[in-house]
């Protein structure tokens, strides 16, 4: 089997990073199989183990995205990795989160990292990105009525573009031997507070956007009321407290080191994404 015919399984293949990773690998001429609950090449559901082996059969490499909006998924992922080894997957690139290497072993993200470190049947790369810039255009940092409501205070974060995360992931999957055992933490080039990011969004859209800080527990209660699982509310509380306390991510050279290109800045992202905010800002 030639390198181009070896299948790369992309979990979360219709999601924020999976879509971008699959596109990059396809442009490189590699064989890609996307997996998701719907809309992908194969059906994959973390809660339906019967879908796991079918997705993995014939795959040589895997982009591993753990169950989203959960905090207790390590046993599911471990069982999946057992199957991956059994069907002779050669390499796994795992999407973790910035700073997870310092988390206790009972935290699911760290538990999966440690699981990979203990497996001799496959190589791995770990990617730990900062907060996504796309959080401002697609998820919980999106402006509503001209306001971004989140309890991050005056803390800063080196927000990273999902395109740059995908670039790092695609590099590890296209050349796994070079990146075996590697740990990367993609970040943007600048540290911004949410207020500064809001100002940039306001400039590119021509409509004012402000950051509204809020009591953290009240905010968590509101996101749970909107449909976020209670257990993930705990994670959001931790993440926002990390940024508010000044311990958010800081720029590094990982994106350029791996991809050869400088990471995108927030202003470029905002200009490219301005249309996403048209209906969410005050006139």
C-alpha cells in the first residue's frame, strides 16, 4: 500500500477542526475518511461502540477528537484506542487543550494523554491549542446584541485560529514519523483580553461591541440553562477562571515551527469573518 492510499480517519470530521484537517490532508493527496454522527463518510458515535470498529477498519492514522461537552470520557476513548491497536492503526494525533500536561491524571483530557503515552502499539502526537478565535464567531464568545458576556475579567489569551490548529494537526498526520511523540501548543501571535477582541470586532464591522464581565457562577448557571451539560459547566468555570487570573495561554512558536507559516492574527480573522456577526450586533 502506498503512502497516498493509507487511510487517515478524522473524527469530528464535520466539526470545527475536523473539517479543516480533512480538507488539508485531501489537498496533500492523502486518503481521508471523515467520521461523525451524521454528514461524514462513516457514522461514528462515541455512545455507540458498534460504530467504532467500522470507522477504524483499514485506517493507518487517526485524528482523535474526544467527546465534546463532557468531562468523563477517558474510559470510552481508551476502549476506542484498544480497537485502534487491534486493527493496526499506526499513529494517533490527539486534540487536547492548552496546559493539560499540568492537569491531574483524573482529568479526562490528561487521562487520555497518559493513556497514549503508555501504548507501545502506536505512535502519537498531542496538540494542545489555546482558545479558538472561532469561539467568537461560532460558539460561546459570539456577540449577542453587541455584547460578549463571559467572566474573563482583564485576563488575556493568545487566541488561535482553527486554521492554524488544523495546519499543525495535518502536518503530524501527513508525516507521523517526524512528529512521533511530539507535543505542540498552537497559539495566536498576540495576547488579547476579550475586551480588546471585542474592540477589533467592532472596528471591522463598524458596529460597537463590548465585553460584559459577569459573576462566574451566575454565568455558568446561564450556560447550563441554555443546554450545556452541568458537568461541562464545571469545565467552563475552570477555563474562564484560568484566563481571568492571568494564567491564560501565551504566544509560542509552535505553529510556525510545524507549518512554516506564521500564525494568523485576530484582526485578520475578524476581517475574514465579519459577515458572521452581521445579525448579532446592535444597529
